[in-house]
């Protein structure tokens, strides 16, 4: 339980940047993105895969400048296409494994694009400076209360082959907590409460899928944590595993139903 609260506190600098916004947010986001991307690629290098890391890093740098100069979605699609062409050229010149290319793009999609939806909500959505907090409310409430309820009341394993300690009871506790805290947030800032309850209901499930996805990757790579940049708490990806999938989900809901 203590680790869950500590993890939330570790994200405090990013949460402060969400308030400041602008260039400090873009810089902070780019730094975290690059670190997380490094951790993702390193996990697979641990089992002798060789993702084309420099292409992933170049795309992360482009994302920073794309945010800075307010580029449209088409520019990001073009950059992704250029990276794809670069990967093909690299394969032809170095006889790289197609799996390594797939891992390169998996890192870009999983880390760079998913993470950047946090910034896109702030920049592109009406009242985005408020709605962006929904990502962290859903992720944190789910993580903390799933652990708390699972530890004290858990009897039925959720997916033991992926994460032996997670339980069905904990999962339901996380969903309920996500709904309650999102409803309180909606009331406090006069946002559409029914919509946010529905967003939290599905979002909590998405957060748990994100957590299980990260656990599955670590189990496959034979590692306990993605990194050790945060002593005793692993790496950036370990702290953002739930957030990464919740952010595009919340963005898309806002675009199609609230914007």
C-alpha cells in the first residue's frame, strides 16, 4: 500500500507540469517519454532482441517539436511513415530481424503515442486542463484500491499466469474506487457526472489491462522492473503502466462525446 502512495507522489513533478502547461510540460513529457522508451527497448534487449532504438528516439524528439509548434495529426502520421521507411532501409542494409522492427514500432505506439495523449488533452480539448486529471484519478484510484481490496479481501485470482497477486475482488474494488473518485471530481468542477462515471467504469478496466500488459512484458523479458531510475520503485514505465493506456482512451472519449 505504501508503495502505491509513493508511486503517486513520484509522479508529482509531472502533475505540477500539467498545471504549468506549455513548454515546461512539453520538455518534461519528452524526457519521461525518452526514458520510458529506453526502458521498453532495454527489456527486450535483455532477451537478445535488437529493436532499432535510434528510430524510436528520433520519433520521440519529433513528438516534442510537434507539440512545441502545434503540428496537426497529419504531421505525426507523416513522421511515423518516415520512420517506417527508415526501418525498411535499415532492414535492407543490416539484415535486421522483422521482430526487431516490430518491437521498434511497438515502443513508438505503446510509449510515445500513448504518452502524448496526455499533452493532447491539455492542448486540444475544451477544458482539457481539467479533464486530463481524470487519467490520473482513474489510474491511481484503480491501482491503490485494487491492491488494498485484493490484499484484504482477495480470494479469486484474476489472471495468475500473468500476475499471480491480482484478484477479482481487487479488480472490482479498483473499479468502484475509480467511479467514486471520478464522480467526486465531476461534482467538484461541475463536469458531466454521468459521463465521467461511465468513463471511469470502462477506464478502470483499461487501466488494469495496461497494468497486466506491462506485467506480461516483464514476465516475457524475465525482469522484475523496467528500470531502477526510482530507487525501490522501478522505472518510469513501472509507474506509468496504467496511465499509458488510459490516456488515449480518455482522449478519444472526449473527442467523440464531449469535445
